[in-house]
């Protein structure tokens, strides 16, 4: 079999009996050199295993290196303390559990939060530097070198009933959106200081099984197919599937019209390989989605309405929650009402177009084609309460609450079909134990097969509850657990 150039289906594992030549052998074979794979390899190596890391690109990084690099950590990290914030494991756990909503995997939430301080220390021990500076503005990432920020709905009305809010997004010390690249450069240097065997330009094609146990992998390398044997385990850390448009159309059709963000490696191959070996893939319909109306925070003072002229969200919520609700409105039509005080040139990413301008809400309603009395009633109610510093319908915080009473008024189009930027990536993937052991649909463990990061259904489960940092936090922490478990097998 080895040495041919036959096209293999990732969903069809090979039988070890058909392999006439093993190209190489190792203890733990990690596939994918992004955040999850780097951490799996480092932890498996630290546990005493011989580790080989295979990556289809010509360098390390994956989507992790393209990311802003925020990592969701808490419970009282040294950075939180240095910036004067109190946090506890209990508060973090209550928040993260709410964030996952009814999709929650409680054992995963518990492990992640209870080990958060240990994971912080481990990242620092690998060379990751965090800068003890807090950024408090309304933004998608810290705009300069600050390492700490609020990154989700921690200060939301419902969330505050459950736990004390604390900023938990920890960005490695780096300028603006360079946190992910800095993180990966650091982890790559840590790996280079070990004898982990790294191969680039090497694409995993399909798993190799001996009975019901995964024992290796067929790869394409140097233009030929080669079989690699893994004595203890194969760890799939191949990212998600947002770049595989057929898979998105099939499993996550809600994301089809969004703008896919990620590396070309997010092609679903890890998930397909796992499914081929009998794994369950869960939460496949869910994904991160965003529409960006801040920075600046001025538009948080605006009012989102649907085509019925009704409000549907507190406009100071995290952008992913906002986008989730925008996509839930009828015909996915959403607009923002602003007055002349808060209108600025559309913020840096979104460039929402002005569709109507008028001197009164009644005129705006008529000219934009809303039903008579709909939009104007919404705005009258909003303004009446805002004058009293209240938002009884959606609980926008006082920080962003003010009546819109400075005409002219404008209506901005935030509908997905307006061409506005709706970045998206997938949350669904292989079902695993918290130690990365891949599970079948009936809950059996597939021997020899592990997975972590966006190849799995991990910690982040919904756009509605998502906070920046939950993906890299999940990939790095559960990557370590998967690597350790594979090494111990
Ligand atoms: C612009 C942007 C900003 C983001 N910002 C943040 C943020 O601030 N915080 C946060 O938590 N999340 C953020 N995310 C999401 C986050 O970056 C990812 O979800 C996370 O990094 C995924 O890590 P991973 O290790 O699972 O995958 P990756 O980092 O993508 O690694 C997977 C690797 O596997 C390789 N691979 C794939 N298939 C194969 C194969 N068959 N054979 C060999 N190799 C293969 C890929 O080439 C890739 O290198 C952001 C995403 C984007 C796109």
C-alpha cells in the first residue's frame, strides 16, 4: 500500500493487515501543529513518550496563529490580581457553564475552570508572557499590548445574577491582533527545544486500524503515501471545518452565508477521519458567528430592530451573541437606529450602510417601509425608559443607555444579505472524554484515538454564550490532556 498515490477517503480507515511497509513508528502521533497539537505534543513528551508531530502546512501555526490570541483564564490569575480584579474558580465556573447554555458539557466546564490557574502557570512555563495591563474599552481585542480584558457577556444582566463579573481574556503580550502569532511562536520555540520529531508538508489522509484499535495513519509526504505507526495513540488536532463548504452546507447551514475565517487546514479532515473510525460528531450545527458594531462603543447606544420594528437584544452584548440573535430574526433582516449624536463613520470592520435618514421616528418608519406604529412605538418605549436610566426589556447597562433624541435619525443595515462582514468558524466536532478519548455514538471509547481543539466539540458550544478566549483556552488545555492521556496508554 505504501508508496502509491491512490486517492484515499479520510472517512474510510485502512486495515493494518493491508499495510506491507511501515514508514516510521513512534509512541504518540499528533496531527496538526496549531494550538491544540503543540500543547498535546509538549505534554505527551513531558510524560515520557516519543512524539511525532505532522502538519500539512510548511510551518506551525494553523488558525491559532491567525487569531487575536485571547485565552480564557481565571480564578485569580496573577494578571487579574495585578490589575486589581477579584475572581474565583466558582465565579468562573458559573459563568462558563452559563455560556455553554443547554449544550453544556459539565465535566469539561469543571475541569477547565478548576485547572485554569494551573494552565496559566503551564503556559508561562512554556515561555508565554502576559502583560499586567487591563483594557476596559468596548473592543474585539485589546488594541495595544494589554493582556487583560472582558471578552464576553460577563457584565450581562443574567450573568451578573449568577456570578461576580471578572475580565478573563488573557492575550499574550503582543500588539493588537498579534496575540495568536506570538503564542504560536512561543510554543514552537518550546517544541524546538525538545526532541519532538516534527514533519511539515505532511498531510494525514486516513487512519489505520487493527480490529477496533487505531494504530496509525496514512500520510502524503514527499509526493507519496506513507504509513506511520503509533504505539500508543494518534491525537487528531486538525482544526474545524469552516473551509470545507460542502461540510458547512451539510452540517452547519446557518453559517453558509457568513465569511469563513481560519486557515486552509480547517477543512474537516480530522473530523472525517474520526467519523470513519466510528466516532460520534456532535454539536455540528453550531459555530462562532459575529457582526461587528463596536468599536467604537458609540453604536452600543443605538437600537437594533428587526423587520417588524421590534428590539431583540441589549446592544451592549458581546458581538457573537448579537450576531446569533441577528440571524434568528425573520428573513435575517436587522437594522440599527442611531441619532446624530452617536453616528460615526461605520466602525472599522462592519461598514454598515445607511438605508434611510429622517427627522422623526414616524418618518423613518414610513420611509423605510415598516408597518405604521411599529418602529416609532419601539423607539418611544426605549427613549421613555432610557430617560429614567432603565431598560426593563433587555437590560442594557447604564453605561450605554441614553435616549436617542438628536435628529436626524438614521437606519443602518446590519442584515447578513447586505454584504456586511459576518465572520464565522465551526464549534462542532468529535465527541471526546475530557482526556480527549474519542467516543462512538454509543459512548464507547475508540482505543488509540484522541482529539482536541476545533476537531472536537469542546468547551465553546454556542455563539450566543461564546467569549473570546474560549477556543484557544479549550484547544491548549484539552490538547494537553489528550497528549498526556495518549502518552499514558
Ligand atoms: C481571525 C481569528 C481570530 C480568532 N481569535 C481568537 C481569540 O482571540 N481567542 C480564541 O480563543 N479563539 C480565537 N479564534 C479561534 C481560534 O483561533 C481557533 O478556534 C483555535 O485556535 C483552533 O485551534 P486548533 O489547534 O484546534 O486548530 P488550528 O490552530 O487550526 O490547528 C490545526 C492544524 O492542523 C493542520 N491540519 C489540518 N488537517 C490536517 C491534516 N489532514 N494533516 C496534517 N495537518 C492538518 C492545520 O494545517 C493546522 O495547522 C480566532 C479565529 C480566527 C480565524
